[in-house]
């Protein structure tokens, strides 16, 4: 019975997920955690709390790499 519940689980049954801006990439996280560990609450993870940080860090890294590539060599 738990397996059927797990197989048919989807994040659209949670109001938090329906209102969440990262739902398209997160899709509710781990269904097992949401159902059995968090007792029917979504298992929010890094998508919700770290996505903006990851995107900003990547942007700055790429920007710095491009800036370094344009500098003349100092020898
Ligand atoms: S971050 Fe949390 S609320 Fe948002 S979609 Fe994922 S599990 Fe649902």
C-alpha cells in the first residue's frame, strides 16, 4: 500500500508547492520524505533555499573568467 501511495504521489496536493516559484524544477523534492518523514509536508531542499545563490555565484564566476581572459599577460 505504501508503494502505491509513493508511486502516485505528486507535489500538487500541497498548497506550499502550488504557491512555490521553484515548483517546476523541484517538483516537490523527495516524495518519500514528504509522505513518511515529514508527515505529509513537502521536503523543501536546496532548490528553494539555494538556487538564487547558485545562479549568482555562477554568474560572478563566469564574469570573472571572461574579465581574466581579456587581461594582457603580466610577464
Ligand atoms: S521547494 Fe518546497 S514548496 Fe517548493 S516545490 Fe519544492 S518541496 Fe514544494
